[in-house]
């Protein structure tokens, strides 16, 4: 067996305000240490799984997808305390294969959607039994399901817990997890687990419950914990991690667990077992819901019919005359131009497999209009599509304005279509509910976003936990530019006054060094203002789900990861402008019943003169 080692219990910044590790740096460090693989096991979530998977492959190491789950003492339906028990304990789960990863996604989703209690997405033993296939289970850290009984000095219960978990996952895929961060209780746990190993024929495995990358990151990690807990560094009773929770080298881990034969070798054995291959293809439409044509005809045929029916409606005599005059040609030439352009776009869309996308989009936009929900005329590159115009997705004629279809959908540079749709702000939820009812409650979801410790905010956060006055912190923070993408390092390099203030005070130097290490880490999760995912099946068969602050279902993949997975993403934008325009139309119709804003000429000279006068 190799002298290497694989870390199987690692937290990233997706364990919000509990780890300083970024997945890219994690994978780079594992590769630097010649480790063949590394695992990601964030607290109760899979937020970082796609990013980690991609970064690991870029670094040339194997990604092991996992999660440190929260295990309820009884059923997740029992939202109450169990006397003498913790509200939850930890288990480390690792996916061996695609089945295991799908089961891990299911477990994590159920925890967030149905098992959440006191801020923890819990699962129970019944769920573990249902979704154990393809998963490797490690018995957990010092807060683990087995360790709980050691804290209660109940060895019989600890042994029974071990036996139950071994039965759930099978002896070959259940390992007794050893941790050693110099805590006295850990020595007792490790030695007893060694006895259980011999007694029950189970294997040991060494982990380090990693929360920061390097040993000298411990103080910055301490600051991060204080930010999350709202405590001061000087507070003696605050939560703190021992300095040993860093990404140790193989030599350090093997030295630490020299008295536990096989514990380090088994990390390599587990890494060999874990071979999850995710299919990431942002150009694929395989996971898009398939639109069933109302008349039962093949989808592509129905799509073609809808487009050409729309062409006839959009281009009556007045519109054709306008284009003839504009292009200085006759009606036959314009009709040929329209037919050829539409045929070309339809063929491109069908060849790329995106017909359902357009049919779905046109369907919910038409539903909105049928229900008097104001819908925008279209924006962005989608306005260059004649198909979008004929289907009523946009109200902008691309021929009239000389807009290019290829800016929207280019057969030589395949990327999924992206149509931003504006709805009345107050009635936008009705359109989303319609889509949810049509394609399934669990097949439609909002998209997660992450709030981060930005350049200015991290200065204030670090200052607060260090006990620095608000005024002093504000003075320093105001020296940082308030613009998107600003970084502390570039501000320091470019501003002599800022450098001088920092260099002349050891306190400011400490603050600055902490802030540099924490800048950009995830602070919280949120919900994307417009993004909605529509799947071909319940979305927890593709990615893990969680809930937003208002109880709405939200994907645990952000916009980038959703695209990489090949899921259909729509932007349902809520604009107050649409409501204002609708109200204005309603007032106008009181004295002009036939008024239609879509017939108002865009080159009306009195109107333009009014706008020019301000």
C-alpha cells in the first residue's frame, strides 16, 4: 500500500461561516501533496459539489463527493427534543458510484425539505436504510452518532449504534472513523473503536475533520467562527476549533495514527471504491421537460406549424408594406426573406434539440397574457429571433431592426438559449405557479445564490469581532472602493494612504491579514431574484434541493452549476414598470376603448419631442 493518504472528511466555505477552505485551493493542495483523491463533506449540503468536482478534475485528482449529514435521534417527523439526547449527530457519507450520489442527493434533499428543525436539515435511520445503496458511511467525528454515546459513558449503546450502522450500510462500506485533534475524549473514543473493530470485524479509517487549509489559517478561522456566532475574540466561552483541524500531509496523518494499523491505508481503499462520474454538458437539452403538442402531432411538426401560423398573424399588409418601403423591394421578396429566415431558425433550433424550450416559453407567456398579466416585449439577444417573435415570446421584429439570430443561438458555438422574460412584479408568482402546476411541484424550483464576505463588509466584520470601534472600522472600510469586483489586495497595492495606515499599526495589520484570508468566503445563502429551473422529472433526481426563507423550494446548485448540469433555466423577471404601463393603458381605455400600446409607433415625433424636452 502507498504511503499516501486521502482526506475523507473536509469542509469548504459551503459549510457557511465554518470553514475557510475554497474548493479550488483544496484541490490544488491535495495535488501538491500527491494525494490521488480528496473528498468534500460539507455540513448537511451539496452546495459546492459541482464546483468541487470540476476543480478536482482540473487539478488532476479524483473528486469524492460526500456530505456530513445531520442524523436525528428518532424520526425526522418528531420535531421535539428527546430527553438525554442531542438534537442531531453527524455521519460522514461518501458516494461510491452514480447510484450512491443520487441517493446522497435524495437524502440531503429530504433533510432540507422535510427534516429541517432548529436550522439543521436532519435525516433519520429509516431514510438511511432506504437510500444506503452506493454509499460509504464513516461513523462520524467527535459529534458523531457513535461518539454521542461516549459522551454519555454508555459503551453498550455505542456498540449497538455501530452494529446498527454496519447493518444499514454493510460491513464492507461502514468504517469506524478516528479523529485526533488532541482532545482527551478522542483518545477514549479511538481506543474503544479499535476494540470494536477487532470485536465486530469492522475497519478503521483516519480523518481530520478539516476546516482550514494550513496550520497558520487557524486564527483567521477563529475570526470566521466569531463572525458567524456574533461573538468577540476575547470571549472565553465562545465556540473555537483546535489548531489541528487543518489539511495535514500524509506524513503527519500516518505519524498521528501509527498506533492504528490500516486506518490510513483504508483512506486509499475508500478512494479506490469511489468513482462517481457526473455528466456535465451545458449544451445538452436531455434534461429539459418535453412539451407535448396539444393536437398529438410530432413536436417538431407542431413547432413548425406554430411558427408559420404566427408569421401570418405578425405580418399583415401594413407590416409587409412597411418592410417593403424600408428595404426598397416588393412584397414577394419580403415574404421570401421571412420564410427563409424562419425556416433557417426552425432548423437550427430543431437540430440543437431546443424546440421544447421555445414551446414551453411561449406557453407560459401566452398564459400570462390570457390572464391579463403584463408581459414585457423582450430584451437581450432573444429579440434577434424571428421564431421568438412569431411565437409571441418577444414583440420586437428582428427584420425591421436588423437583429441577428446568431447572437442569440449560434450553431457554431452551441450554448443553451437564454430568454429573459419581464412580468408584472406583483403577479410574477402566478406565472411560476402555473408552470409548477403544469410540470410538477418538485420539477420546478428557484435557484440558490450565495452572499459573500465582500471587500468592505469583511473589514467591518473582522473589526467587530476584534473589538475595534465602529468609527475606526468605518474609517478603514470607507477607503475601499464601493464597486463590483473590488479586491482588498488591489486596493492595498494602489493606495498609499491605505498602506500607511495599516503598516503603522499592529492591530490594523492583524485585521487586514484576517480580512485577506476571509474575503470572498460564503456568508449566507439566498434565492436568485429571477431564475427558475424546470426539470423533466422531480429535480432531486438531478440536484439537491433546499428551502428559501419563505419556504420556497430552491436548488442547491447555483446558476453556473445548473447550466453545467444541462437543466433548463428560465429568468422570470418581476418589473414594476410593467404594472405602471398596464395601469396607464387601463386609464387610457376609459376614453379610448380600442387603445393598444403595441400599435403605438416608435417614431412618433410629438412623443420624441416631449421626451427630448425632459
